[in-house]
C-alpha cells in the first residue's frame, strides 16, 4: 500500500501557537477491529445495526465509568476553558486542527456528558453546549481520541490538573465496549493474552532468537554472555518489551542488559510465558485487561522463584509497573491474597519491587561494579529524549526527578559527549514522540509524523548547534516511532537508540574489567 501524501510541517523560527486549520485531521482514523479481534478479548464484535441500541449502550457505559471513577466526573465538571492547555499538545502544534487542542478534544466527550448527565444539559442543551449522541459524534470520537497519545503533557499545564489521558482512556473504553475498537491495539491485546507477548512470538522462536544473540555477542566480544530463558531460581526476572528481541535498535539495548548482568555477576532470566513488559490495556482504560496481562508476570515470578523483578526500556510498561502493579497483582505492599503474600515473602526487600533497568544499572555504577571505556562512544554526540510515561507518570531512585536524572547519569558515565535539548521540551514538560498510547500504526502515519514535529524541532536545534548524532531514549515505542518518522524530517533513522545501547558499547567484560 502506497504511503499517503501529506505536507510535512515547516520548522518555525521560534515556538508559536499554530494557525488553526479546522477539520485538518477529521479524515484521520485507524482501522476498525473486526469481530474476531474484538470478541477474542471479550468485547462486543461490532456496532449494533440499530443505532438506538448503540446509543443506549454508550450512555450506559459512560454512566458506569462516571460512577466508578470519581476523577472522570471531576474532569467533566472542572474545566473552565482557560486555554492553558491549548498549545501544549504536539498533535495540535503539528496539525493545527483545533479539535486536537486538549480542551477541545475533551469537549467532544464533555458535550455528551452535559446532555445526558447534567440538569442544565437535559433542560437547555443548546445554552450549555450539550449535544445529542449520534453516529457522527461517535465517529468523531473514533477519529480524535485516536489522535491522543495519552502523554499527559497538557495536564502539567492545567491549573485544575485535568488529565486528558484519562478522558481519552474512558472514551476508548466506551467505544470498545460497544464494538467500535481499534484494530492495532486490540489485535496486540489478543496476542499477549494468548501467547504472552505483543508480537505473538512463541517460546521456541524466542529461544532461537536468544541463542542467536549469544552467538553474535560472543563473536563481537569474545565473551560468553548468556541471555537465559525460563531459568529456575535466578535472582532477577527481566520483563522487557518484546521489540527488544528482534527489532532495531531495540535489540541493542537487550544486548546491553545482558552485558550488565554478566559484568555484575547477577543471575537473571527472561520468561517465555511472560515475555512482554508492554501493557496495551492501559491505552484502552481497561483495568481488567491490564490486570490479566500483569498477572502473567506475577505467575512467572512465583513459578521461577526469583528475588527481583526488573522492567526494561519501555515507557508505558514502566508506568503500569510503577503505578499499577501493586493494585493489579499485589506485587508490592498491600496485596493480601495468598499468592500476593507468597510473592511478597519471596522477593528481596533490599530492592525496589519492581525496579527499572536504569535503576539497577545506576546502582551498580555507583557501587563501582561496572567499568566502562567512555571513549568507545566518542563517535557519538548524544542527546536524550524523555519518554512521556516515564517523565510524567513514574519515579526512579530515591530522589524527586530521578526518572530524569538517572538515565542522564548513566549516559554521562558511559560517554563523553552529551547535550540536552531545549529546556522547554524535556523533563516534566517533555514532548511526546507522537506515536504513544496506541497510535503506533501506519493507519495513523500522518498523525504520527505531524505529532513528532515539536520533538523534531528541538532535535534539529541541537543537531545544528552541537552536531548531535544520537538521540537516546528508554522507551520501545519511542524507538519504533522515531525510526519511522526521522526520515520524514531529513534525519537518518539510526539516529535513535537506547540508553543501554550506549552502555553496551562502553562496558568492559571479562578480563577487560
């Protein structure tokens, strides 16, 4: 299928609010999941032929979510249309479509809320901006709520703390429940539930991949670095995004993880049953689905008898692990079912449970257990992209801001040349890659390319000023997204890679230590 034609945004002399282009992205829609995909994960297969039936189901599910999640009702009521969020969304900056302003995207849902769940909306709908739910409205939801990567940048600037990501999740959950799901995300959910990873890689294929990786690393380094699978009694269970098993540049970070464990003398294992860190249930706001996926990890941790659970380089995987594993699985303190209690007794209390691979590596660096040849990375002038789910929905280490500092500290420990991008585009207010939140599908390539525009602007600045030729990140989706969109902006796709790719290049193994 030929790639669609669209105009690439032109870099601006300085950041400005883009000119509004009403309807610029109204045509953008992902493929709709078919009945087989929907029903495989417990959703209605397709929309009912009778619109009134669909109408009533949407309103019913909306009411259910409002009753279940107090935050959603607060977000529906609290907005005063102050405009603080309007120019903060990368999709609005890149497309100019006013419905990609966070406040306007929320309004698509809020107008229905007013009509059916408020007294003024029921009595005087036109006076309060309330709308009747129609098929056209639902289509509008399907378009614009899939032009949101749930990055939460807008929430940082909202004086009321309204979280557009939760509004987006709720809208998608409602659409899924009535048979209007997105093909890409829901197909992946089917694979991870059936096989254990988002790619649908069966255990034998995974084993062959890891054996081949061991051979490649031995040829490259002369050292027998192992990439173990399903090892009973290992200290660490590593849960990493499945892209790390084969895709470039992701696999370079997996190579780096193995070298770190080898150099530090830490026994570790991957799991064929729980071979996926990513949890696409987050994108649909389906906490039951999130729990089902997360429980595979708990089951494997118990079965293999590990002492630590470590999460690899994946932004939303770390968000789910950090923020939700406790309540979803009882992994941390608070779980009281017999299996949660058993797991809490089994895991080593000396370590954070779970830990991020960057936390583990940085701890080892501070202890002096890893040695590096920083000059090995001298061909690289490095910058760092803060992945949104890590930046705004998690922590690392013991100090506030550890999720920003620890990856940068690792980079500076393994390389001599590092420079940050513009401070208005990094850390807590980082721009999203443009492909997160279930948007990473070629059905939405125009939204992805235009959504990447603010990050590309900031990257171009440090390329021009400092000669940057490598952008590190700790998210599998960011790596996949940038690999795809960098060429649209004149960059080499190999400009992006992982933090542990840099670690892999510089680390000393065996006699080198």
